[in-house]
C-alpha cells in the first residue's frame, strides 16, 4: 500500500461484489443500528463489545468489516489484527452501500 492509498476511500459495493465464498461480512455498528438495516448476510459484533467477545472464526478467515462511515470499522480492523487475525479488511461504511438492506 502506497502513501496515497491511505486516503483512498474503500468501495463497499465493489468489495461485497468481489468477496470470497468463505468470507465473513462483519458489521461493527451497535445492535440497534444493525437492526434498523444491515447488508444481507452480515454478522453483528459491535466495536464496543469486540474485545469482550470470542469470535467464532479461524484467525485466517477473510473478515470484511464495515460500520456507518468507516471510522469504527478501521478501529475494529486494527484491533482484530492486534489479536492475530491476518485476513481483515475495512470495506468502509454502509452509507455508501447501494444494495437493499435487511432488517
């Protein structure tokens, strides 16, 4: 990753379209936000409780992490990487998602 890649916005739509079959879509918003609408197939683990929760996936599982705008997901990715998860990616915020939401 180059210096300017840090400033490049993630394209949540492209990431979801190109995700692997075994990847996990991880929504780190709070439970009430998740219930009000989430990307189909997403699993909710709020950032506020992430350090108190044992995640059920192998540390090499592809985790695609999103939140509302990308800030919490960036923090969640850093946290998960510090815990040994090696295939974690911040895909941005649901605000930019163009598909239908589940409730």
